[in-house]
């Protein structure tokens, strides 16, 4: 898949070079400006998505897991979302830089992502994603930690609250929430799984997480191409097929006593899932980020400030 995408990008680059050359013959400054803007965009994409901060690895149930460990203080475990990595989710928006001033910040690359191992066996995913966080704490000799998750990481954090509440000081559930099993939105996961099985990519999920209906085909294609470029699609297909294993019962949520912040953009399509937690988790407070959608909320000053508040007040 990456080989084919590389050929496509090479062809696009050749076409772009030809266009810039023709523009330079007609209007020299215009050709140079177009080249600088596009080249700068490609360079920014590389710096934000492909350049990684390397940390350490440990063995988690036979799978090699990568993590970074920075700062001093009470430990905070950061769990990223689907089809990204710890740097994209936490370092680029400035969350790691903010938290490491006052806390020990441990950012994990989920199995199947980033610099961690990429199993293609579905049996290596499901609740194993949850157990990786617990095994990482054991590996580092940490009895209890604050846990902050976003998107898929938020659902993993909810499962941690249900299965290992004694290991959490506090929890932050970002860009995620809870649906009962009757919700039609569960069909999105089935559509995504079918699309990946048929080689159709992440389009069903990309469309579902857009804040406006009917996003442009170009936008969906660009996001899908970026995911294909930085991710192992076979590993993600195996993971997606087990995501329903992360479901949490209403009874488990009602029994939670760990102080929990639920934070979501008010334009995020998952805002109703976050709102559902407000009704079943007595230990949770819900914050809505004005103007935030699923992709932009983590860049918000409100998002960072509320995480700081959650860690400081508990």
C-alpha cells in the first residue's frame, strides 16, 4: 500500500515541479511563491507526523511497546487516539511540554501504532490495549497514575476505570464517551471494519468524525492518504475488528469513584457520547470546548487548562 502511495506521491511531485516551472516562465515570482508554500506544507507534514522522539521499549504480553518518559512529579500516562501516535496526539499540541513542567509524563505508542510493534493478529488487540497501560505502570514501578486519553485513548481510559480503578489517581476522557448497545452509531465501527477488509480505507470514520455533513472528497482522500502513509493498515484492521471489546457497562460507570474529567469539543460528533457520561458517572465533570471538533480540541487552550486543573485539584 505504501509502495503504491509512494508512486502516486512521486507522480504528483513531478507534476507539481512541471507546473511550478511553467508558472516561473510566465510569472517568476508566482512560480517561486507556489513552490515555497507547497514545499513548506510538505515539510511541515513531515515534521508533525513522521519525525519521532525516541524513548524506550518494554515487553507487554509478548508485544514490544514504545513509550517516552519525561519530567518529574506524580506520573501521568498519556494514551493517544486511533491511527496517530503519541507525538502527533500529545507533543505537537503542546500537552507534553506543558505537563512535564510539573509531572512525570509517560506517553505510550499503542500496539499497532508508531514505534510499537504492529501485530496483524486480532487476538493481540481488544482488552490488550488496556492491559498495556497497566503493564507499563508495573514495568516502571508505578502503583497509581493519572491517566489521560483522547479518542480511542479515551475509550481505553474508560475501560481502565472499569477494570483497574485502583491504579488510577484521576482520569481524563477526551474526545470520547459512552453509548449503550442500542445506539445506531455502533454501525460506524462495522462500516469501518468492512471498508478496511475491502481495501477502502478509513473513509467511513473520517466522514463520521467531521463536524459538518458531507465533507469534500478531496479532504477525505487527503486524510485517508496521510493515515495510509504513517500507519500499518493491516495492524489497524486487526485492531478495529476488536474495538467493541472496549465497551463498558452502565453499571461499571455508575460504580466509578475515580475523579474523572470528560472533555470534548462542542462541534465533535462524539459530543453526545460525552454527554451520556454526565448522566451515569457521579464522579465525572463534563467540559465542552467552544468551537472544538474531534481534530482540533486537543490544540485548544481550554483543553490544556482543564487537564492541568484536573491534575492539580485531585
